[in-house]
């Protein structure tokens, strides 16, 4: 044991030794006995001395009026003194940190104290005037005895006296409890630690213990507390998993959490928005939820069983959208958390929802009427679902980019969501399936997780494992703001949420295997900031029936579409694209113009005609219309580049490069050259090789830059270029589409591609 003075004066430490015996006088012990409970014990000597004092003043013939005036003065002073004490107590309670006032009166009221003083002074005046033994029947003495007995009985049962007695009992019990724990702590290996306070919780209790710098570090004890927890559970008679050791914000402090109630036997808590309410008693959490909310509010997904406090998440903070993860094994309750999130998003007037699922469809289809876009199904076997999800992710990436462009106009550092321009929540369940089977999904999620903050777009990803391969990339996990970790089959699975840098407690020991329990991990601080149970949005096994009632009630409240979401060509450009005439026309024109510009701007090949390659099947992940356009570009004699392909299909260069790489992986395309001069050709066609010696036909000069569709259409319209009738009709239709788009969005401008040193190789 170190020489550092212990921070508590409570005895009971093994090294304290025998207590010292101090001899006191009888008067000191009597005085301490009276002052220990003055309200109960000081009246006793006053009762014994008042009668002899009255007899003595009557025998000495003290003037009665002097006694009467003295009694009246004592009564007035008593009222003033107790009024001042009550006023001070009232001010102290109003300035109390918790702001609560106890219902038990800790002080006598001024009127009560004044009446007691008046009764005492009145009897004393009468006794001095008539004598304590005055006849008949010595009535002053009988009145004195009856008043003293009744007054002391009233005093003992007064609320202020009982409250004081309770405080003394609590203090004695606290001292005895600390003395006991100062004997327990050395037995479990915490010699030199001292108990500071004890707090009662709904599941048991928590205790704060402290130590000096010379003893063991609190962080080391908390990191390897299994043996200490087992010893303490053995002493207290508790099963495994009921003792927790956690650190505080200060060194040298530990909080011991003791749970005497088994969480596995507690009933689940229903979400207050459950319709109809399944319990007879109203929800104790109803005050946490309003009819409407803002996406900037914290989303409450559960409660803490220890103290009943809410557990929440922030989806959109003051600086923009966030990325949140939900991890847990099958049956851990991830669907409950996602349904709580969907309920919150649809309750917000300034948010809209997009749902993606790579395996299941039940919950997503139930919420589909309140979702701007819902795509779900088995991506491992359904090519159409793969293509649709890939198209949706590309559109969401474009949405993030387009919204960032508006910041220069508004002057805001982040996009400010409103009812007309809402925030967009992307809820993705089974994200590992999407990453594994949808081409380009990993890079799209990387882009969204790292760039969505300023555009008021937030991610909510759910998966069974939090490894990088399941999330889509390292950027996804690096940009996670909060992670909810549920039940896992191995304790080491939780470490993936921290990047294998810190140990995260296993929630299985806390919940005893019961589903629906999660702990909230904050990657920024590297700590678990809360744990508890998620709300159920319905009574099992009919949760979806309850959700359908909620969806039906909210469906007519607002338009659930996203106003600035880019157009999508889903289901192979047929079902969803047919509802948008402009999108359908653009999709057809891109293919026609790609073939026209390729054949019109390139010279005819010299020599014998090369053999045509066999027909190719468009790989999954590439929309059929875009695939046909890319095949037409690849079959050209000079092939194509990623930039030219992006212009032809209306996508970015990066997206076009992903599509071309996928065609190369399937053996449909090949590359020639390297770097910025890389060109893509159709596999099976003759690629241009080195020039043979001899005279070669003179080629026309290469163009200085790309010939865009709009430039070609303007040139034909102005009569500068002569083309056939079919091409002219297509170009005129392209001009009409462009004019309609500019009329609807006059703030958009056309940006032409920059010139570079490889322009001479482009067509």
C-alpha cells in the first residue's frame, strides 16, 4: 500500500488496524447525543426544566406582565427566525442543479413554530400567575403533562422530523456499505481503491471507485477485468456477465456496473408510433416522439434499460449528412433498427428515403409507398435487379455532385434541406450482397460515404459483418460517424467496427443472448456511448401488419419523390423509363447518334473488309441500351476512348471506364496503347498496328476537338454541314430536346470538353 493519503475517511480498510479508544466526559457525550437529533431530543430537557422554572418564578412573585411580554417576544422572534430559514431553503432548492423540489417538508413552517412558542409562553404565564399547583386539582400541572405528551407525539410524527431521521439512517447505511466494500475491493485484487458513491439503476446499481497514481491504471483494469468481475460476482452471488468495469473521463476512476436483473426476462418495448397500441398501459416513451420532426433532430431508436434514457443517432448534423452503420448477426434485430429509422425519416417533413436491399424484399416493399425509390431482390441471381441498383447508385452519386454545385449560388457551406429540397436518406440492407454482385457498387458507396456530407445525403448501411469487403471499401468505414453493434457470433467480430484498433465489449454478455440489444460505438471518440434495446414497431409476428397501417396513414401527407433526383432508366430502359418521355427519347438518340457520328466522321477502312465479330451478350451490370452503344463504338476501326464513350452514353468518364473494364473482363473488349492514349476495341477485330513501309493514302487532318452532338446539330441546322435526311431528322429532334431542357432549367450551362494533346487520335 502506498503512502498516498486515502481519499475517504470511512473505516474498514484492511490496513487501518484497530480503532483508537478516546475517553470523553459525560457532558460531552450528552451534548453530542442531543445534537445528533436536535428536533427530537432537545425538547426533552426543555420539558423537564419548564415546570420547576415556573414554580420558582411563582414563588419569587415575578411580575406576570414581564413574563407575558417575554413570551410574546419569543413567539414573534420564533416566527421570524423560521420564516427566514424557510426562505433560504426555498432559494437553495430553486438553484439546485437538478431543479427538483422534494415533496417532504424538511423544516417547520413559521406558523407551526410560532404556535408552539405561544402555547409554551401562555402556560408559563398562567403558571407564574396562579402557580403550577393551583387548585382545583392542580390543573396547571395536569394541563402541562397533557400538553407535553401530545406535543412530543406530534413532534415525532412531523414530516420534517421523519425526513431528518431518514437522512441519518441513510448516512449510517452508506457508511456501513462503504466499510463493507473497503473490505471487498482488496479481496478481488483492487487493493488501494476506495468507494466514492453508489447509484441505484433500473437493473441494479453502479459504484464509483478511485485510487491514487501509485496504484494500477484504471484503463488496464478495465481492459482485462474478466478475472476481477468473476471474483466480485462470486462474492455477490451473481451469474456470469452481470459485472462491468468501465472508465470515466478522468484517470484513476472506475465505474462498477452490477446488474441484479436479467435482461433476457424483460419484455420488449413497443415504439410509441405503433398503430394500434398493443398494450393496455400507454407508452412511457410517448413524450419523446412528436407528430412531425426535422431530419436535423436526433433519431431515437431505443432506450437504456438501466435508467430509461433515450438512445439516439444523428443522421444529418449541422455540418451535413452522416454515414451510420448497423451490424449484427442474423436474428440480432437489425430490421427493428432499420424500421425505426424509416419511421423517423418518413416523419420528417424535410427528408425523403431511398431503399436498397440485395437479398430480401419484405420490409422494403412495405415501406415502398413512402419511399422515393425502392429496389430490392436477390442481386446474386437477378440480372435486372443488379442493373437497376447500379443505375440507382450512379444517379445518387450524380445527385451529390449536382447539389454541391448549388452551394456557390446559395452561399451555404452545406446543402440546407427543406420541404421543397429535402435531405435524402439511403437505407441499404444486406449491403454486402450489393457490393459483391453489382458492378461498381463498391466505388459508388466509397464516393457516397466520403462526398455526401455537404449535399444533405446520409447513408444507413446494414450488414452482418463490418469488414471492408462487405462495406464496399475503406472509405466507407473510415467515414462512419456512428455504428450500432448488435449480437454477433464471435466476440472478435465487433472489433471490425473499430478497424481492429480497439476492443469493443461483447453485447451478448449484457443481453444474455436476447435479440434487439445494440451498443452505440462512436468512431470519433473510440468509445461505447450507449447500449440498450431497440423499439419494436409492431407486435411479433405481425410487425409488417402494424407498419402497413402506419404507411397507409402517412401516404397522403406529402409528395414522397425527390425533386432533383437525376432521371433513371430502370428495368432495361423499358418500365420505369417509359414514364419519362424525355429520358426515353434521349436514350434512343444516344444510340443513333453514336452510330451516325462514328460512320460519318471516320474515313473508310483500306483493304479487304475485316471479319465481323460474333454477337455478344451484354454482361450484367450494364444497361442494355448503354451496352449496345458501347459495342457500336468498339466495333469502329479506330475503336474508342473512355472519354468518347462517356460522351456517347451520357455518363462520366469514370462510369464509362467501369463499363469498358467489365466488357474487357468478359472477353468482349480489348485495349491498345497505354496511358491517356489507351483505346478500346472489340475483341476479334483487327486492331491498327504499326504502319507498313510503302506509300500510304493521305489521311484527312484530325479534328482539333470532339464533335459534340449539339455542335453537329447546330451546324446542320445552320446549313454548314450537309447530311442525309435520316440524320437530319435525328439531329433536329436532338435540338428540340435540348431546347426543352434549357427552358425548364435556365440556370444550367453547357460545358465543352477541354482540349488535350491526344485530340488528334480522337474521332
